[in-house]
C-alpha cells in the first residue's frame, strides 16, 4: 500500500478545529449563504445554527440491495440471478488498490485529510453557488455521498427518498452532520469500502463488483490502473460518461486521462510512468449484458424450473405479506439459493424429448420428476424454449384465439405449462386418475383381491344430461364403456388397473363414493385449478362426479408426479419444492423450502396401491397376479422395480404415462396446451419412451430397491369366505346359495364340459374360498361328462383376456 494511503491528520487541534469550523460553516457560512439562497425558509444565521443542532445524526439501519443467486443442486452451477440493482458487496481487501486510489482521485482528493466535510470545498461551493454562476459546485465528500445513498436506501417512504436525494441546501446540511458522525464511528477504510460497494457505475451496475464484471469481466481485485481510473471516472455521471456511446466514449477518455490518472500521480498513488501507460489502456466500447430473472437463464432447459422456483417464492408468506414485498426481498436480499434441479437428469430428459418431438410442434411433451419422501422437484422439461419473445410463433391452434390474433405457445413461451398457475389450469390426463379410486377403495376396506364383473357398457347411478353422448339410451344415467369396446370379464385391482378397465373402476367408485375419491386426490396434492373442476370437487357436488375416476379433471405433470411419489413414500405427501437450501447474506441458513410432509394415507394402503400399480408398467406384483399391462416395456427399460400408469382421454386428445421407483417418479403428458378440444390423436409412442427412458437414465447405476409388502394381509386378501358347493343345482338355486353366503353371483356367458345335466350349475370360479362380497361366477354345464380342469388357488379370478386399454 502506498504511503499516501496511510496519511491522516489525527492532530487534536485539527479535530477540534474541524468540528468548530464545521459548526461555524453550518451555523454561519451555511446560514449566511446557503439559507439565504433558499430564502423561503426565512432562517437567520442563529436559526440556521439551531436547525443544524436539531438534525438527527444517527443513520437508520439499512442494507443496500444485493444480487440473489440461484444454483443447481450441485451448489456450484448458477442457473439464474435476480436483482433490482446489480450489486454484490466485496471487502476492501478483495479490491485492487488501484480502484481505491482512483476513486479518491476522482471524487475526493482530501478524503484522508478531513473529518467528513471538506471545509475548503464547502466554502468554495458556497461562494460559487451564491453568485450568478451557471456552474454549480457540490463539494460533497465521499463520506457525504455515502451518507446520501444510505439515507435513500434506509427510506421507508417515497417522500423520504425525495428528501434524501433532492438538490437542496437543507439536504446538504443534513449530509454534513451525518458525515461528521460517521467519521467518528468508522475509519476511512471502512467508509471507502462501503462507498465502493454502493456507488452507481451505470449500465445497471451498482458497486465495484458488478462494475468490474460488466465493464471488464473480471473481479475487482484484478483491475488495472487504467480500468480502475475508468470506473472511478464513470461515477460522477454514469449516463454522461458512457463509453458505449460516441459522445460518452470521448468524455470518459478525457476525464480518465486528463483528470483521474493525473490525480493519482499527484497524490503519489502511482508514478508518472505508470500513469502514462494507464492512459494507453483500451476503453471498452461494449459491455457485458447482465442477465436478470428466469428469461436470462443460460440454458433453455433450466427456464421452466427457474419459473417454478420464482412462482414458488412469490407464493410464500414468509418472504413478505404482499407480492410486492416478496419480489423486493428476492431481488434485493442477496440470498444464495441452492435448488433441487438435477442438471444431468434435466439435460438427458431434454435430449429424450428432442428425439421424439420438435420444438415447433403445436403439441407439447411435458415431463416432471419428483423425489419421493422429500417432494424435491428434480426436472421440468418440455419441447419449448423459455423466452418472452414469441414474435415468430404462429397463431394459436385454438380457432377463437387465432381469430383474435393470439399467438400459440410454440416454440417460445414462458407459460408454466408443466407446473400450472398463471392461467394454466392443467390438462385431462385420463386413467392415471384411477389410482385415487383404488386408494379410496383400499382405505374403505376393499382388498386388492376384490372382484367385480365388468361389462362392455356399465349403467351407473351417476346423473348426466339426457343429451349427453355418454348417457345410457333413453335415460339420464351415465353409461361408460371401455376404450375400444369390449373388456367384459371378472377383474380384481391388479388386473383391473393393469388393463385400465373403466367398467371395473366406475362401479368400484360407486361402492366407495365419488366424494371419497375426490378427497383422496386432494390429500395427494391435486389442485383443481379449473373453476368448473373446483366446483365439482366441492361438498354437495363431488358425490355425483362419477367421471372423476376416468381422469376428466385438469391436472399437471407435476401434480401427478408428486401424487404417485406419495405412494412410493409409504403414503407421506410432501409439498413439491424447488429448494435445497436458502442462505442469507449473513450466512444464516433458513428452514423455508425444506421438505414439508404430512401423512396422506397409511403405509399399508400406499404399499398395496403400489403393488397394483406395478401391473400397467410390466412389473410383477408381489402379492397377486397382474394378467395384463398397457406399458409393458417400461420395466425392461428402467431395469428396477417400477410402478405407474398410462392414461388416455376421449378421442386420444391427451396421452400420459407416470412411472416411478423408490428414488424418482416421472410424469409425462402429451397435450395441445393452446387448444384442448383439438382433433389430433396423441400417441403413446411419443410420451411413453420419454418417460421410461428419462427414468431409466436417472436410475442407471443405482442399487435396485424393492417395494415393500403391506404388513396387514387383509388389505391384500380381505375377509376370505368359503364358497358353497352348487354343483348340479339349478342356476336359480345356485345363485341364491352363493348370494346367501355373501358373494356377488354372476352367470357365465358360456358352457363348460360337466357331468351335471345341461343347463345346471357345473361349479364356480373361483372355487374354495374368495373375498367377501367378491364375484363368484357360476359355470354352466353343457351336459357332456368330461373331467373339469384343475381349480385355481383360493381368491384368484378366472383368466380374462379383454383387449388392453392405454
């Protein structure tokens, strides 16, 4: 450090003289010169002295706005930053000595020789400003400038900001008294450090860290003499001394070379030779663009996750009572935020999506992945670019929107297509919603072995409009059918879920109560953002919402990924969170955003539901037999124990797949986000591979972890009862005997070889024992005396091979 830097007059006489003179300047010079200039105050010299003495001298506590930085889960890769003012404080020791020297040379060459107020400068300014000169002099020291900025940042109302910054003599007197007090409490190095971290440098930069990055893309400690002199020269008038404009370039060059650098030489901070060399250093004509917010995310695949984080923050009352307060805190709080996004998984998922669908496709392939037991969101990916610029987007595929000139969401959008909110209510996802009926049935005591005879068409007790296409002919009752027709047979929860049999799940929903099914969905995190859905899900309506089990309500991939993750977590629902850790500028770790979990259902119910949900994705149930799958290839690709479900809406307007392990659940939707009444047929050959390959990529190399069995056998087998013998009885007597034993008697549609007379009961399927209230099929004899095939195990159902449904 140069010797001039250490010079400071601590002479007792000087300090006393300075204080007395300041008082005289404030009470006499200011009162005699400044206050008469502001003659409207009517103060005499004595009154000026009294006014000065009555001013406060303690600055309010304040914190200058700081950049909030957002990092990926690796805690190293910055994915975004938020700020009102691009500023990040650094200690003086991490600044080049050249910037300290240059700033003193540019703004206050007597900085080390005064106690906050440059008396000569004040007197000179008073004389100059009280005359008719058009050139006004401020005489503000570095300490006074810092005081002015501090008063503005500590202001709690717009009027206080005006008072702190308006060009009046009252403001100048206020600064003088505050500056004198500051100099008593802080040393020169501390004052200069605070000033360098607060000063505006133009180009949206505040403080030396931001200025060094934007103008020279380097840290403050590495600034050269010429670079430091340039930045110091800017502070006087950042918009005027802007090197990126022609006039500004000439003005800053002259100020740097003819004023700041010579001042540094004059103070002894640098040699004349160093000064001449510094004058030859290049002045930048272009500066770095400073990213702010999610639209400035470096890699597009991070944008939708960043948006989810931002919306999450803005919904948290812990950050302020109002949206305005929360945004101000995010953009000025200087937080270090480590998020949950897995960059490797996100990149791989983006690649999988890109292989299957183009960015310009009006349809969107949406992926969300959640970690069970924490709710940590690991990836959010789609075939869209996250950007505000939709100028090149074609008009919306929705005829009404197209007529109004509204553009579609492809390829550029900032709409939260994957997570919902901001006007995005979600999408009908089809049979993935059957999981809630299955859970509600298990909670009510219906076991996995519970059987129902499914019909091709089912006449329900749910009421719809007579004119509805789904109404039973001539009635107002809802009459659902299976996708593609057919599907008749006896099913339990494994086979019914594995083959996605509508006419199994609608009567199951009737037995449980649609309101109970809706309640399960709410506990598992379904938001019901659509106003009509919210109405149907409310008390007084939900008991009649029969179609809910088939997935007619709007959901998002994030909703459903987290709902299925709740099952993988033994029934613990965890709020979806983008947060690993939030650290304040003072290195305090906040608990906000950490996993917040509540029990949504019992561990046994969750485990039983997972066991049934292994069937659709080609895995083997641990407690029963699947007898069918709609996405069989999933298990082979993932290579781990896996569960999940496919879904398709009417006319294939949406295709979905959810697949998960104990470590991760991935949900994928293929939709048209702009027009859900479209006529396209959504293809599972696009959405399914995106889901199971993304899950497989994530699980690669990880240990295989088996799902747990339910501990209570009754949730699997239920209350097993003996089936009465009806061999050779008339069909009427056989039905009465079976129903009298507490079973649902159903006549077979075909005859079997039997020694019993033709048209009588040949036996039952199953035989032996089965679950109470379960289906028992009465087999009909054809009168041919042949040996019957071996009977199945107790509790099993006859083999049924209806066509699969996606």
